[in-house]
C-alpha cells in the first residue's frame, strides 16, 4: 500500500465516515473530507512528476475511490469525477503550454475540477452538444445550459464540452478547461435526490470565456473514447465496490454479533452473508481485471479505441452497477430490520440509495444499447489472458 | 481471379469507378451524414461532417455489404472511417481492388 492510499484511507475512516450521515441528510458538499484530501495533496496525484504531481496511475486512484466509497459515497464520487477530469487533461494536453501550466497549478494548489458534459436538450447524450465555442481573435466564449454540474458551486475549474464551431454538427465536439475566474454559474435547479446527495449536482446556466489554448487539442470523441469513458467506468466501479464492501462489512459484523449470542452452528443470515461475499468477490475481480486491461493499453491510441476494450469497459460499468445493488440488498437481508433502520451500526439505507445511482448516471440502458452496437461489429473474442 | 469476377457480377458498372466513388455512394445511400457527400473532399474529416461514433458501426456494415468484405477487428477503429480516403485505404488493405483493370 502506498502512503497516499494509507492517507486516503485515514481520511475516509476518520473524517468522511464521521460526516457521511450529515452530508446525506443535508444534501451538502462534504467539505471536511474534500478539505482533508486537498490538505494531504491527494487531488493532483495523477499529474506527472515533470509537472509537479506524483504521476500516480489508475490503479492507485481506483484504490483511493474504493477506500473513500467505504465511508462516504458522495466524497468518493466527487473524488472520482475530479480525477476523470484530471486524466483527460493529463492524457490529452500534448505539448499545449497553457494546459501544461494548468497541470502544474492543479498539482500545486490542489484544484478541484468539475465537469459540464451534459446539456439541456440533447436527451442525455454527452456525445452531442448544442452550445458551441465562439471564437474571436484567439479568445472564446461559450454559453451552456447544464442540467447537472456536480459540486459546481465548490470546484476550482470546470471542463466543458461544446461543438467545435457554431457551424459544426452536434457530434463534432471539443472539451475546454475553464478555471474558476473564467466562468459564471447561475443556479437553475437543485439536487434533492434519492442518493449521492452530497455531490450537490445542481443545474446551472454556465457562461465561460477564455483563450483558445484552453481547448484540449484532440477531438472530444478521442478524449471520450480513450480516457473519459474507460476512466469513468473504472473509478466509478471502484467506488461502487467500496460502498458494497462496507455493506458486507456491516453484514459480517451483524452475523458475528448474532453468532456470539448463539455459539455453535451457523447463525441466521450466515448463508446469505456467504452469498453476498461471493458476489462482492465477483465485482472486485471485474474491477481488478479491468484495471489491468486499461493499464495494458493506456498510451496506445489504437488499443484504447479497439472494440473488445470498449466492450469490456462498458460491461464493467453495467455489471458493477447492478452487482453493487445486489450485494447491498443481500447485506440488508442479513441484517434485517437492523439494516433497514437508519439509526443502527448496521444501517444500510444510505448505501442502497447511493448505489442505486450507479445504473442511472449514464443510464445502463444507453450503455447496453451502445455495447449491442459494438457487438454487431466485433468478430473475435480475446483469449483467457489477453 | 475469382474475386474480380464476383465483383463484376455484384457491381457491374461501378467497377469502372475508383474505390473512393463507391465509398461515396455507400455514404450517400446510408444517409449517415448531415453534410452533402458530393461536396466533401476525399480527405475531409467525416466526423467533422457529422459522422457520429454510433453511426460508424452502421457505416461499417453498409461498406461490408456493398463490397462483400469483412473488416477485421484490427481495423475497427475510429481512424479507419475518418475520411473517404481512409476508408479506401482500409478497403485496399483488406483486398478490394482500387479500379477496374
């Protein structure tokens, strides 16, 4: 375990867990946990060492998401979404001097980055934009109706997708990095949701301005396929795994307490606990193998856009999101009313509510439809260890 | 030889056209682009012309049908379908003849 992972675990157990119920009840930003993550320099760890970061890889960041997910799913989700934005910059900045300088600032000041990819009027398809980059004399302006910008009020910069030019078709998009002093947000809707309540995923009217050098040079199609999509699915799955893991931990504690009351024999709920643990292992294996798959192809444009890889990442997302809910449901059956109640050490209501977001944030039906399309084209299945 | 004969049988008059023209015909027929296919240069970026990644699979299927070929997995990448020329080059790689002899 790296010292960074140890620090993240401590933030999870000592800080995020302590405030998780209050964050959930108040649908408020988990400011204590995010301040602690900043304080421990964990926001900029993916920035390369050459730019002042730690050059951390995807597996380490996923491990941190898992660790935080065990304590406060909202904190873990904010951390994951931030790192997805960082990954897009780190992998696609190329030689762009402005972006490289921004990376340095990101590492130095531990900036928290948000994302404005969805847009009112595109029906949830992040690969379509209505708004466009309007360029004049090397400067751009941009206006976007964003139905959701998670933690928009609390971030230090936002990555925004838009059509390349006002003449471009909806699918010809770019993504632009806008630091805090380059945008204005007018809140249009709030975030009173079933779960993930601390992500404060309000809707905003966004107005942004800046220099054209803030636009990531690669088309958003490439950034999305090679980085945003796989990294999202990996980090989300890791934090969903964290939520499910804590649910099983609570179920295990419950069964242990029952076992103490009736020594000998298998306590009630013991078989269900075993089933939950088995499902959890399946989920974990999927995350670990997918991380290895990504590590094997990262840096290779061809391999990152190969169909089998895209199918694997989509499957990870749909599979993990479903398994998380199943595992937590099993754990709740183990704990019975103690799990159903909101005021016991075995409470699982928040876990279940948070996990239900997994199938919806990028709806599984959309992901499955895309996978189905890819499967039509796919000819071969990779071998066991390929 | 068999390949050439089968193509003459399938495409008749189109054999007189370069691959690029036949690719254009497929693009036009499949109606996957918002832009006018005829006005696009052979090296114009089809994605900038409105080809979505979702539509790319449909384009691939239409090309396979029209040229009676199969794209191997290694060619199923965004770049393969990025322009008329890129498609023609991939077809050449698969073994579609550039022009009628």
